[in-house]
């Protein structure tokens, strides 16, 4: 009876080999992204970058609360948040600050940070699971399904609660259709799962076009089109407090599964040899990413490019190891969407849909980082 062949240290990435207590050797060529080849990434101090991003996020939120048609100083915003009234300000000024900060700007700022973090973390997880740098949260048709559900809610005209409920249901339905199509042929592979997601996305995109065709062209259709462009103008505190807990749970779940994603990046066989339950981990990652990304559509409509662009930017800072990359992407995604929201509010006389801003800003940034990112994934 032959002995099982132990996993060679050279098959492990330097980070995973160190975690396993084995000496790491650099392989001559990289066959898998991004663990096997780190490229020219400044990854020697990932904790430093994580700390810097964690400190940058509250600063960006404070500046975003200060910015708007009625500008405030950061000191006024901080004093209002801490409940410290300015003795020189009258009661009318104090009431205005309370209403402006707590009722109007704070829900919007929190929603922007939460949506950016959810989209970026979901995009990072999908790229790791499908071993593809061009994957985004819409790979399984989730965003198309959520958009179709939101359009149905707007067509029904029963209130925003129905829009949000159908948006979540549409995203989950699209995921189930994609997974079901992938398993229909009895082949458990990532290729079939991606093909199922393409089928699901095409199906719900067609249904969305049908909903647009049936909508009233004077009242309902403009509302549907504007919603699909993405906007934070409709966010309120009640909606945010209701949907934020599952979004945060999905983001935290993806961060916890970072080490398992590092093992999956080496291949299913290598991950199993390390004791990683491949199918269970992949299912949990897809579930967390789907819930988080579908809820973003329920809050603010379709916002593109965040889940594709931000993971590449974070990879340049902390390297390709997902245990660092997922939280870094979440923090950087929150900052990125806060900046995009500030641009959406200040570029013109009227507020621009934030989905348009992310696409216009994301395209040139993606071209700038594409060359460096390509090294980390191999060509």
C-alpha cells in the first residue's frame, strides 16, 4: 500500500507556507492568480495599509457630512454628532444643524460607505472564487435580478418597502437560477456556474426590458430608469437600519473566509489537502457576496464598477492574499463611494446619479491600474 504524497512546500504561496510552518520556495512560473505570483505589489506592510484605510474612512465620512449645498465646518459636524451645542449659536441654528446632519446627511453618508464596502468586498470574493480578475458582483446575474425586482416594485406603485423587498427577492432568485442551471447538467465546475450566471443575467435583463415596456412612459418609466442609474437621494434612516445588519454580516463573513479563499486560489485539490471544505466554503462565499450585493440595489439602485475596480486598487496596496485583501477592499470601497457621492452632489446644479459618476471615474482609473494589476495575475 503506497503512502500518500505530502503536499510540497513549493506548491504553497509564501504566505500560506509560512502559515503552515513550512519553508517557502519561489516557483519559477506562476500558474494561478494571485497567490502564486505577487508581482510588484507593496505588500510588506499590509497591516499598515489596513490601519491607514481604517483611519481614512472616518475622515472621509466627516468631510462628506460637511460637504453639500449648505456647507458646514468639520468642527460643527463633530460637535453636532457628539451633542455639543455651540453657545454662540441660537436655537434655530442648533435645530438646523441637528436636522441637516442627523436626518439628511448621516443616512446618506452611512449608506454610501456601506454600499461601497459591500460591493468591493463582494467583487474581491467573486474574483477569488472564480479565479478571474474581470469578475464583478454581477457574475451570477444577481444585480440584474435585483434590478428587475426593483423595477417590478416601481411598476406596482405600492411604496418603497415593496421596491426593496422585490429587489432583494429578485437578486436571490437570480442566484438560485444561475446555480440551478449550473447543476442542471450534473457537472460541478466553475465554468458551468459562470455559464449559469450568464444565463440568469440574460434572463432577468430580458424581464427588466419587458417591465420597462409595460411601464407608463410618463410616470413609471422615468422613475425606473433613474433608479437603475443609482442614487443615494432616496436613502432614509429606517431603510438603512433595516438593511444594514445583513449587509454587515455578509461583509464580515467574507472577511472571515479570507484564509479559506487563499487556499482555494491554489486549486481545489490543494485546498482539500489543507483540510478546507471546498464546496462548503465556495457556497458560503457566494451566499455572503450575493446577499451583500443584492441589498445594495435595494438601497440605492445599480452602482457599477465599484466591485470590479476597487479590488484591483486594494491589491496594489496590500497584495493578493485575501485575508488582507477583503477588509482592505471593503474600507477602500467605502472611501471610493463617498468620494463619488461628493462628486455627484457637486459637479452640476442638480445631483447626478451616482452610478454615472462611478462609471465615468472608474474607467480612467481602471486603465491606470490595469498594467500593474496584470502582473499580479499573470498574463
